[in-house]
């Protein structure tokens, strides 16, 4: 029976959240705030409002200075493209801004404008973090038949170290089974067939739902179940000799629990490497709280709808998007302004 505790659900890099509770903006276990950039405008959804942009190893966070309940949390795994384009800012006029295209249930566009003159940090930090995130997916993603074995040995990731190696482990994915070798590291479990190194599986602890020993048609087997987001796989292995099964299960469960307490996400990044000419005070200036009151714009669209990508008009700024025609929404039983294509009131509620 499975007995290893599940890893706490890690949503920070896989979801987009709008106006969430400030407590959810705090770094979770394993998450590190890499840079905090003061005086950044959310030009797409809160044009004219100053805020702070925090870039961590899992997400991008924007928080309004005048009201911390107005915020964004954009998971790095949701981001599709990061570009620099011209945008219309109420505070800086026409200027270069960071454009982030992302997808979570629907497609969103976020535009951030740095209000600090001649400061490239907004662009360099986000782009560098995205490169580091994209090149470290094996820390976080289940991989089947990948290039993880070379000359019969596991190819280690930069922050990875091997704890144990167990030969004579049979994968039970086929009727006859395949004999291979187990590797347990600080971030993942890896199995590969002895006769074909390209027949393998690399399963990070982050994607494991449970670990335990169950009965199978091959006898007692070590079973690893993964989350649906990782494919919902049930991986079965038979350890030889069988007397070693309990020891292997105990070690894998211990490593699984240790990872839950202190996850390793694999994103390595140094601010000094990108901007060595800046000292620490410049890299992390104190946050400035505004005393002025910012009045809400009566034409400001819904907190979520403001960021939807309007397919018909491309990536036009929110202020430039023409009003849609009034339509009847059967889900709400109300007449309302039409929304972009493929967007419904039902999908809006799912995002919230």
C-alpha cells in the first residue's frame, strides 16, 4: 500500500493568478526571489499604477504600491514568449516595454513598463530567468525515452547527486518486463533498460503522487504514481532479490519526503553575472510606498478580462481595444459586452 506523503502541490510555476491573497505571493519552499524591481507599471491591466515586480525561480509577481490586493502571479511554465515592444504608458508615454505572452486555460498578454529611465534590468532579468527555466526542465518534468544515460551511467544535472544505484530492477510496463537499473538522486528517480539505454524514465520527485509496494501479476512490486499533470502514469518495478524490495521502498520514500521538505527546482541565476556594474543597493532598492491616492478608471475592464489576448486586434494596448457589441449571455442570464473570441463567462470563473 502506498505510504509516502505527497509533495505539496506546486502551483507557482504552472498557474496564473489575479488579485490573489498577499499570503500566496510569499515564496514557497524551494522558491527564491531573485530580483525585486521597484517602480514598474502594469501597462496592460493597471495603466498608470506604480508597482513592484518580483522575479523568482518559479514565477513573475507584480504588486501595486497603493494596494497589495491588486497583484499578478505569472508562472514561468505558462509563459510562451517574452519580447520587447513599444507600449503607451500613462506615466511614461510611448516607451519600450516588456511584453509577456502566456497561456493558462486561455491566452493572456501582460505588458510591464519600467518607470526608471535607462534601466535595462526589467528586460535582462526576465529574459535570463526564462532561459534558465527552459534549460532545467529535467528537474521538474517527467521524461520518457530521453537522453539521460551515457556509456551506461546517469548523466547528472548541475545540482544533482546520486545517492544509490540498484541493478537487477525489472520494469513492469510490458508483459515480459525489462531488466534494468535504478538510480536515486536528490531530485529524481531514474530507471533504464540494461540492453537499451534509450528505453528509460526520468521521474522527478516533484511529479510523484505516491510511492509504495503493491501486488501485481509479477508478484510484489514497487509502484510509483505520478500526478495527472505529469501524465498520470503508474510505474511498476520489481526488485531482485525480493528481500531488497522493502529497503528500496524505504529509501525512495525517504528521499521523496526530503524533497518535499526542501525542493530543488534547478534554476540557477546570478544577478551579478548579468549586471556586474551595479552594486547590491542598485540591484535591490528599497520599496517606495506611495502616499498619493489613485482613483479607479471607470472604464477599466475586468481584472482578468483586461489581459485576454484579442485575436481580432492582435496585441493592441488595453486602452486602444474597441468596445465589443452587447450580447446576451445565457450562463449569466444578462446582457453584457461581448468578449474576445473563444472566451466565455464560464472560462472567466475557472480562472478565478
